């Protein structure tokens, strides 16, 4: 298993390109299921989760080709196996995003129930409730969701809670349903908007994406389209947090400030000076690093996917921060590992109290999930001496060429195979 070895203490400096967003690319690739004409997607990040998704779509009978610039073309004309097996779903929960499109296009789907997950229980009850409201019959048999619906019918759906993939699944299903679907309490994440824009390019009739009420009027079929995936706001935020925590100065290209306002606000509170233009963000740290308290919540509030990275930053900042996680019930697994590096963190319920320790000391730590791994990388960049991060395969699920990008910014980081 690969490890990352980081020699800490270097302030990140320079320019780096931000990749396409993992959490937009995954649903957009699934949108190909909805049409028997090709969908061409560009700016697809080269990540393990993307490879897993392409494998899943290919085994359904979808023709997948990838060009040398990572443009992906999918053609679902010959889709004949509307199934997502346990072996793939267990490695990537986003596989559940095939359920809505398969039901809409094929009238049936057999998708493994995702198991437990390191960061929380993560049930899919809202996805199922909504599809049932649209006329689907769903049974859970032998660990699989067996769903049928001759043709889905438009319905008014009130989500009990804000769910990103739940909103995406239902929005995709509704594009081919009979009549109008209204999703209330919909997720407002930029990735939902990106998926809606791709579906619209395919001929779908969608209004309101980005707000909490989305209206979709079903059409008989969707057609060929070409679409470019939005920049990854979590990769953007991770590089900015790393630069701030190391007292660096960076310029991030091919990204947009408007997709991460809450994160930029917290970085400014931490002492960063940030300027942005159309497609780039510049950050530098004129003064010292200050602690920032935060509370995760659905977009546009502070994202749960940035909580762990800010905990690494708070570990060495001046002051004490209260960090409350409201989305997932078990997303503090990085705390134990950060403590091994000397961080002073107490957890009370869903709140972590982080007292700035001034510095961290390198040690061997273990990555437990994607964003926890990113926080350990930031901690390793700050720490004195050498930090070894084990189980970096978590990181490869969601960060494209992270060690090359960090090296370009001056970090002393290498992968040991
Ligand atoms: N939930 C339910 N029932 C449902 C669906 C969700 O109770 O039917 C709960 C979840 O257990 C959780 C909360 O609702 O407590 C929010 O979960 P949500 O459904 O929004 O999460 P998700 O769609 O499974 C996406 C991202 C995650 C990100 C969350 C929150 C993708 C592929 N994944 O997950 O990304 O943390 O939204 O913003 O879009 C990551 O990239 O590291 C990652 C985990």
C-alpha cells in the first residue's frame, strides 16, 4: 500500500491548476444513462472514484471511451444490464446515483444497498421515498434495491433533509418522467447546478437548480450533448487551507471564488488576504494565523468536506476554535491522528474544541477517509520533521495528482510504493 512522506516546514508558494469537480463529474457521468445518444464530458478529473464509476457504467453495457486529454465519451445506446453490483457499490457510495437514471430509462434497476461508511450511517431512504412517490415499486432483497416503474410520474417531493445525491438522483429520474416533478428542500450545492446544466444541454426541462425548489418537466427523450465539468471547490479549498496554514502565497487557476464563499470568508477570518478574478484565486498571509470557529451545514454554509482541513489549520493557529459538524455523525476520525502530531483537540458530542498548539511534530499517521487524509497532508506540511501518512488510497479517490501539485508549490512530499 502506498504511503506519503512529507518533510514539513515549507511555506507553499506558486501556482497550481484546479481539476474538475469529483462530486459534479460522478452524477454527470451517470446522466449518460438517460439517453441513447452520446454524452461527451470534459474536465473529468483523473481519480479512483471516476475510474470506478466508468467501470460501473461499462458493465451495464454503456460504451465508454477516454481520450488522452481525459475527455470522456459515453454512449448508452446498448445499455442492457441495469444493475450496480455490491463489489462496486461498497467501494463508492456515489454508485447509488445510477438508481434514478436507470429506472427512468429502463423501467427497472437492481442496485446494491450501500453498506455503512466510515463517516456515518448514510442511509438512502430519501432517494427511495421520492422514487416511490413517482410511482416506482422498490423492494429490498438479498441486499439489493430492486426497483421497477413502467414510466415514472411527476410528483411533488418534500425531502425530509437536505441530501445532495438524493436531489441529483431524483432530478435525473424526473427528466424522463410523465409530467412535472417539484423537489422541495432540495440541495443547493453548485454540483447540483452543474448536473442540472448538463441535463439541460441534453434537452431536459429544469428550473430552479441552486435554490431549494427545483421544478422538472419530463420529456420523452434526451439527446446528445457536450459538457465541461465545473472546478472542484473542495480541492480549491484544500489548497487554500494548506497555503494559509503554512504561511504561503499561492495562485489557483481554473477555479472560481463564487463556489466557495463560506470557505473564503473563514480563511479571511484566519488572516488570509484573498483576491480573485474570473478563473483564479490568489491567497497570501500577511500576518499570523488565527483560529476560526465554524459549523458545517448544507450549501451555501461551510461544507462538511472542508471541516477536517480547517482542523489541521486550527491546530497551529493562535486561539481556540469550536468546530461543530452537523452533517455526518462520525466525521472526527482525523482527531486521533492529529493528536499524534501534537494537536490539542477535545471532542464533546458533535463539537471539537481545538486549542492552537503553535506547532506540530511529524509522526506516522493513518488516513481514514478522503477528507481526513487531506487534513493529515496539511498537518504534515506544517509539522516539524517527517510525517508519514499510511493508506493514502483514500486520498487518490478525490485529489488528482496531489503530491505533484504540492511539489510544484515547493512542498517536500513523496510517495513510497
Ligand atoms: N441522509 C439520510 N437519508 C438519505 C440521504 C442522506 O439520512 O436518504 C443523510 C446522510 O446520512 C447525511 C446527510 O443526510 O447525514 C447529508 O447527506 P447527503 O445525502 O447530502 O450526502 P451524499 O449525497 O451522500 C455528498 C457528497 C459528499 C458530501 C455530502 C455533503 C457526492 C458524491 N458526495 O454525499 O462528499 O460530504 O454530499 O455535502 O456528492 C466527499 O467528497 O468526501 C464526500 C463525502
